[in-house]
DNA sequence: TAAAAATACTCCATAGGTATTTTAT
DNA sequence: ATAAAATACCTATGGAGTATTTTTA
């Protein structure tokens, strides 16, 4: 049995007239008679009671008619569903994110996608480290990554979302909290909280910044990521240099100040270069076309950069 | 798109291997590749990511795989359903019945069908008059009839279920209620309740009985059917001659007595001679093969019959 | 290099067309 | 007498086969 048989059957069942049904199906009447005959013989059941004057459904035909309606509707719906998926209008996109991006960029990303692609579901994996995101991208565990370049591994494309200056995070009570103008120099001998992962992009940026002055930070504590780091700052354990997007983290007891010569760190969007998933492509095109994200990237050019 | 495409697709989706799938489908591998290719181009979506070493489903393919599973299962189930209907094991049979048959014969009929054809539903229309049943049979409103012959109209087959003697229904207080032996003669001048439909089979049988004696019944009341008639008897308004099956009607205040020379009336099963509905045929075959119904028919031969 | 999918081509089964017959109203 | 389904027969599309090439792990 083929769908053709069911489509023919449905037409005859609805019209109760082989001639009319054949006309609707754009085939000749004998072909239709033949097809129904074949269907009946394959099923081992007669579907129509027919004379040359009257065609009506048998009980088996009534049953099949109901089933056929649902079946053909389901087929149509499935075809439409595939079109939706293939066009990238529907689907699931798993997005990995470094810590603070969930606060600073996720709202904009999520609302952009919601508006342009309402049937797309984003599955967010927050607090992922950049190397983990590279692995997950490559293994297919995530489809998009919001990470800190330089990301390793070929087959992965990157687009810088933002160049964030490093800013000072200080406890409210700290002397620098009220300073009009902060320079790296002011951090000499101040208890400093650093990133535990020494080779993380942010930590490297911090180290690079300090290389422009003649002292190393007075590291008293370490944190695995920006969130915990800010918590330690709020607790008054010291100050820290963090990406500007940390301003989006709502945490009492911490104030942020721009820092002269503080350096910067990039935030980028990453994806598999050869990802065939259309919904990933359409989400990507929405994100990279967004003016606000693009403007952010250009407006945050740090002071020290030409 | 045809079911063939979906069957092929399902095989490839399950094995993730064109060669294995082709083997399972009993076709050559290139034919399968071709068919999937055609399906993909028709849908305008790629369903598999494939290299010569690895085959996997795309998101659209995942979606279609799920849909295909359900679709093919539904097709199989529908084919099975049609087999059930065509074989007569499943279906609905509408049965018309004269008044008292609902009490006397329906229990046996229903339990026979329930046991032999558990998936068959009987829709009982009780209290139908014989001519109405003939019309309903012919128009297709009912499929089987339990009626009183002679039934008119060709294209309708009859089989006698039972030959019932007419018996006396008398109020408990009536003198005849305790008589050892009742003859028609004893009803002379006794208030008599007759059937309103003069040409009904039961009334004709009553009239025929009275034609063997030299008096007509002393008709004081009439009833449209046996049920009402018995109610009037119970009320003490008179006696009546009723088919023996009336004994099955549970009604206080009425006693039944055999009547010598009381005559008899037949109860028969009727159906459309050319009914193509298999479930009607299978119910019929169950009913006409039933020993108990057959024995009833022979054992009730009335006294006056050779 | 070997396994597996894709391509090239050939063939025939069958879906569908036309002409005609049968049948029931 | 006529409308409509069935039958007979023919044609041609495309599904499936065999042989071969291409590709990638």
C-alpha cells in the first residue's frame, strides 16, 4: 500500500463518484478504478459497494476513510514541519556561555531570537569555560558558544561580539571606590583577587596589563570565575580587574571604576564552520546582523588601542 | 512522497547504513540511495549527513524519523483494523426487536455474540413493530430483525427462531389462574384484552385460534403491544392470549397458563439477503448455528400442529 | 587501502492513458 | 437511453538492477 492509494481512496470516499474523483486527482477514471481495485485486493477487503449508479463506503471503507484522513493530515503536517526545520525557522540551538555573558549578553541574544525566530528554542549552558566550549562545540554538545578568544581548534569560526575594557571591581568601602580617576598604578600593594585559571583569556589580559607597569598585583586570593571573584570583592577581601560586562552582575557591596591602561579582553561568538543545522545558521545570521551587538563591539575599543 | 519512501527512510534511519538498510529492504544499495535522494529533493531538505564512512540524521531527519515511526505504526494498525472488520470479527450490528423478544431472546443472543465475537457491538432497538423492522432493514437503519413472520418484502431473508404457542395471561385473582387445564372455550364471556394492531402477526394468530371455536373473544380493551397488554392484565381488566415468550416479562399480578388449541405464532430472525457487511454475516452465522435457539424452535411445536 | 556511498546505465514492471463494454436506473 | 463503472489493451515513466567510480577514515 502506498500513499497514492490512500489519496485516491480519500478522493473516491469523499465524492462517492469515481469519475469526479478521477477528475479531481487529474487522472483518468479507469486508472482510478484500477488503483482502488488493487488496494482492495491487497487489503483483502472491499472498501466500496458500487453499482454503475451508486458508490458507497462499506464498513471497512468507513474505517479506512477516517484513518486515511488522519494519516494524510499527519503526512502534510510532517512535511510542513520539515520545511520549518530545513528553513531554520524551527529547532533547538544549544548555546554555551562564559560566566558573565549570561548577565551581559544573554538578554539581548534571547530577545533577538525570540523576536525574529519565535519557534526556536535556545538551550543555554551558562558558566562554561572557553576550552570546554571549544570541546563541546566540536563534539556537538553545543551549537553556539559565547567565549573568550583566542579559541583553539580548526573548523570553528569566531566573530568578536565585543571588546571589553578591563575595569576595577572594588568593595564599596575601598578608598578607590570614590576616586575620580583610577590608574593601574593605584593598585600597587592593594590586596588583589585573581583568576585561578592562569591561562584563561581574562587572566592573561590582566597579566598583560600589569606588564605595562613595574609591579605585579598583590594576589591574596583566587577565584575560578568572575561570579565568585565578585563575591570575594563584595566580601571586602580585595579588588580585582574584570571584564566590563561584569557591570551587569547585580551584586551589592561592589563598585566598578574604569581603569586607565587596564587593557581589554574580547568576547566572541563561536560555531562549527561546517554545521549543517539550518536553525544554527539562521540564529547566527540574526546575531551577527544585530546593529547593537556590532556597535557594542566597536564602541568598547579600549583607550590604549589605536 | 509515498509510503515506500518512508519505509526506506525508516530503515536507513534505524541502521544509519545504506548497505544494511538496503539488505533489510531486499533492494540494492544504489536503489536505496536514489530513493532517499528523491525524497530529500522532494522535501527540499537533507535528511542524512553522510560521508562514505558515516551516516547520521540531520535535525529534519530526526523529526521525520519520529513522525515516520508513528505513521507506519498507524498504517499497520489500520490494515489490521480493516482485516478485523472485513473478517467480521469487529463492527457494529444494529438489531431491531419486537416487544417481548428483548426479555425472552436478547439475553441469549447478546451472550452468544459477546462470547463468540467479543469485539462486536450490538445496538438494540427494542419495541419495534414487525413492519417497521422490515422498512428499517430495507433502508439500512437496522441490520438484523427479530420479528414475527410472515415478513413482507423481497431481499429479506428469514429464519424461524421459535414457534411459540399462545398462552393465557390472567390476573392473579382470576378464576382461571388456578385452573388445572385451560381451553379456549373457558374464555367465553370473560373480558378479553386484544392487540390494537389488527393485522399484526400475534393478533392474527389470536383471531385464527378463536376461529376454531364458535365464539369471538369478549374484547373490552386493546393494547398496542404485549408489554402494555400485560400491564392491563395485571391491573385486572381482563385476560389475554400472548406469545409464550411473554413468560419472560417480570410483571407481578399476572399468571400464565397453557391453553389447549390456543394456536401459535412464530418468532424469526430477518436480515438483508445481500448484506455485504461481514460482521452481520458472522453474527448471523453464530445465531443460526446456536443449538439452543434451534432446539427451542423445534420443541415449541404447538399441540394442534401435525 | 578498504569500506561504503554515489554515479552511470539499462531494463522492465506498472501506473496511467485511450477505446470499449457492461450494467443499472 | 444514458450515465457511470468495469474491462481490454497499450504506452512510457521511473523504480530497481548491475557495474563502476568516488570518497574518507
